C-alpha cells in the first residue's frame, strides 16, 4: 500500500470572524502589603514568638498566590 503525504481529512481554516483563542488571564501576584499583613497575622497567632519570620512570609505568599 503506497504511503501518501496528503491528508485525507479536510483542513478547516479560521475565518476572519472567529476570534483567536486568548490565553486565560492570570491573577496578578500578591502585593507586598498583602503578604506582610498575612505574615504578621501568622506571627501574632503564634504568640509573637521570634524566629519564624521567613516561614510566615513564604506561607503568606503561597496562600495568596493560590487564590
């Protein structure tokens, strides 16, 4: 059976009236003030103990980015 490079399926072209598919808009990253507020609330919830500022910041950043 000979191999053909020509497709037997009809090719459908986009018409001028069909909009291009746009990528889904992504939410902007959380702003510094939002992250700071949430991280501060985590620090307060832990009884204002020192030593976990970076962990609180990263947790707040992750949670706000996931929204």
